[in-house]
């Protein structure tokens, strides 16, 4: 029984893929391809523009509806009776004329029943300052 030696089995043949010839376009084909690309870009811009216009129109409609609802709500609030929340009483404005001069605190130096000596001291000091060159 003779067996074939392993060297007798041939490895599979490696076949290189066919090399494609470089694509060479004629000037006419190149012009047609450029024209086709320009048209495709123009269609894409038109589509995007249409989508943008649709979004703008939808947003305008939504804003219009919100404004109308707000106006109706505001109108209903104005027509509603004011009894829902009573208005706070308005406080009278404060003025010095409303205050009495005698507040009972006995504030010194406010010119009422104060020490006359202090006034004389102040007068002397002021005279000394005005005579100084």
C-alpha cells in the first residue's frame, strides 16, 4: 500500500484579481457628470429649503395660536369679577407734616431745649476757622 507523499499534493493556485482599467471619461462624459452633480446639489438645496420653509410656517402657526390663546385668557381675566381677590387697602403716604415735633424720646442736639453752651462753642470754633489764613 503505497501512500502518496505530502509533497505530491499541490497547493491551490493563487489568482490575482483582474486589474480594472482606470476610468477615463471623455470631455462630453465629464461635462454630463458635472451637470448631473450640479442638478443633484440643486435638488438637495431645494429640498432643504422647502423643509426649512415648512418648519418656519409651522412655528409661525404655533406662535399665532399661543398668542391668540393668551389674548383670550387675558380677556377672560379682565372680564372676571374682581371679587376673587380683594384689593389690599392703600396706605396713606407719609409726610413730615403728619408727624408731631414731640416724640417723647428726649433727643438731644435736635435744637429743642439743648445746651446753649454747645452752640456757643460751635460759634467760637467757626470764628477761629474763618480768621485763620
